């Protein structure tokens, strides 16, 4: 996992977002029916909208293959690298891992999982996306004391809590990273943590509504309006 110690490059798509409606969608986890529901609810059109997934498209849910293919082949769709996608990438690289919930992705995707297009897509996923002058999307979060342009890949896909004393990801029991003020004026949209309310601090928006656990799939339109749809079922137990 040495590559996770590298700096996370920022994919800047601000020009592509001009005159488009930007839709940020939280962790899907194979809940493709609910994704279609929320896209229908917002009147999504691939020509007029930019769609950004916070990552965790795979594992746990009932329609993982459809979720993957949609993200891989639909124009104006971007996906963040996440801990689940990174685990799949390590599996495809032949690294010994604990399979866990990845077993559903492997089973549902069949031979497609070993197609070179999947590996190439995973390798291409950004760790940070900048879609407006002060607005960024990551999967898990950032280290608040570091510039957005000096984040490590590991923080972007794994962070939950943080300690200002160690200046790095910390052990369970410390405060959530988003409870601390950043060193620059930015806004972060993130998944990874299932939170009941999207606006969890003055500079962050939590996008994972826990759809795969029977809760909601959450979307944010142009950084302003929050849209949610209720999960059709509880697909996975924590």
C-alpha cells in the first residue's frame, strides 16, 4: 500500500461544469434501482448534468454490475477512488486481501470483473475532484491542517477521525475530521461515513445516507439542494 502514501492529485473539472447542473451522489454500494430513482427525481440528463459519485459504487448491494457499468460508460460521470474500489484494485493486482463484502462484487460481475477495462477504469479514478472554485469532492475526507493540494491518498479514502496533536488519521474515539476547521476556505463533499444529516459542519456536506443499510440515497444539486430517496430494502446488515 505504499502508493497510498503518495500525494493525491486533484482532478479539476470546473470548466466542464460550466452551464451544467452538478449532481453529487453519495455511496451507492450496488443499489442501482435507488440510483435510477434519484436520477429520475432530479430530471437527470447526461447532456445537461455533471454527475459525481463519492465512490463505493460496489460491494454489499443487489445490482453492483449495473452500477459499475453505468459509471464506466456514461458521459459526464465521474467517480472518486474509495476504500472499496481500492480493495477491488488490489484484488485484481493479485494482492492477498480479506475478501469480505467484495465477494458480492466478484459473484455478481462474473467474468466482467477480470476485463481489462475494469482495471483501467479503477487505475484512472481520482482521489479528489474540484468542481467549483471552493468546492471539492473526496470519498472519505481530508486532513484539516493540510492544504487540499497536499493530501495523501490514504486520507482521502480512509479517514474518519483525526487528532490535531498527531496531525494524521487517528484511532477510534477521537473527533471526526470534519469537526475541525480547515486551514483554507474550502467546502468538502464526502461519503464513507453514514450520517443522518448532510450538513455536519460549516464546511462539509456528508453524502452517504446509508442506502444499502435500508436508509437513503442522497444527492446534492449545485452544492445547494439536497435530494434523497428511500431504499427499497435493507440489503446489508452492519
